[in-house]
C-alpha cells in the first residue's frame, strides 16, 4: 500500500514510501478469494451433513451455509492480511518496546510526580549502562533486531525473488559469542544454494566480517540457519573451567628446580678415537667361462668321426 506525500522536501517532490508491494497485495487478494470459496464449499457441505442427523435437512442446510460463510470469512481475512501480519512480525520488537515504554510512562504518571518520574527513568536507564554484563546483553539483543532488518533488505535487493515477490519468513534470532544466529523459513523459489552464493554480499549488508549458512532441519530443506559473524571468538582469552574443579585444600607438590640446559654437555672426544667405518667392497663376479670340450685320450691319429 503506497503512501504518497505531496509536500516538497529540499525543493523536490518527495517519493512514495511502500509498506506492502502492489504485486504482493494483488497476489494475496487473489489467493484469499480462492481460499474463501474452497473453505465455504467444504465447510458448508460438511456442516450440513453432520447437522442433518440432528435437525431437519432444510435447517441443517441453512446452518451449514452460515457456518461455511463464517469459516470462509475468517480464512479469507487471514490470507488477505498476511502481508500486513508479516510486516508486524518484522517490527514486533520495536512495537513491543514502544508499547512497554508508553505503558510504563503512563503508569508512572498516574502515581508519581514529574521529578520522581525523571529520577525513575534515569535509574532504570542508568543501571543497565553501569553494569557490564547487562549492557553487553542489551547490545547483543539490539544487534539481533538490526540483523533481522538487514537480512530482509538483502532478500529484497539482491537475492532471487519469485513471481509474486514475497520474501522469506525471518523467524527469530539470538546472540552468539561470534555474532548473531538467525533462523529463516524459505519460500518456494529459493534454496540453500541461492543463499550460499550471496554470503559475501550478506556479510557486507549486515556489517559483519563473514556469514555462514546450513540446514536447520533434516526433514525440511526450507528451514535454514544463518550465522552472522562480527568477531572472532577464538581470538579472545577464555578462562578454563578446570581450575574451579581443583580443591583449594589440595597440597602443592614441591619439585626440585633443575637448571635448564642451554647447550649439549658431551664429553670431549678426540678425533683419533673415532675410527670411520670403511665401506664394504663387493667382490666382482668372474665372467662365465665357456665350456671346454675335451677329447678322449687315444691315438692322435684316430679319426674323430668314429666318436661322433
């Protein structure tokens, strides 16, 4: 629902501030009509069938039609105002904080004077600012709210959108030692790969150093968990909890203090005492001699053909 402002700002006509996109509004209205019609037919027939066994069929049909109209109106209204409900969910933290401040101030105004109210406000605001853990917890929660808005901007600006232009449902966020962890329910048209391909841009948009994403459910791929890392938790000094497990009554063990050697303390060895090992020489193999053919003893004048 675009709201136009006709007053000029700095010599120019101001633009429009869009709370709900026109395409999203038309899509919600069309879906609400379809849901209302289907609900009316189904609930009317079911209610008339059930009531026919108790009252007259004509009365049962009339009551069934009334029940169907009521159910169709409720379901159609929920579907039609769903974009508005999403906007209220996105700003739920700010709306809750504003209502709490207004209600608290009105309650103080009914029971205290103005100086007392100012003193109470200073006390309530000063205590969290003075106590370190409370102040850090408030800052961490504030970053959770900021990151949810920045992610909504990321999905609207550079992450793929479907035909109707609806955005994923950013459910809740909680602080972590490294930054903020956010749970997101993806709509049809998005998958985990689309988020992984834009992690660098998401980190820049969220004023963080890095961003990682993984599945939050083994049975539903639409639920993902996005970690926005603003600091390196491993670079800080962390106190080990093992020291608290040691009893203070445990006696200390005394150990002899031995000097740390600064060099090798070897006895002097003369060069003449060291006999280098001689390499073993291998005997060369003798060449294989050709077989010698000996002639049998006999007369030199015998014919050799007699022996062949």
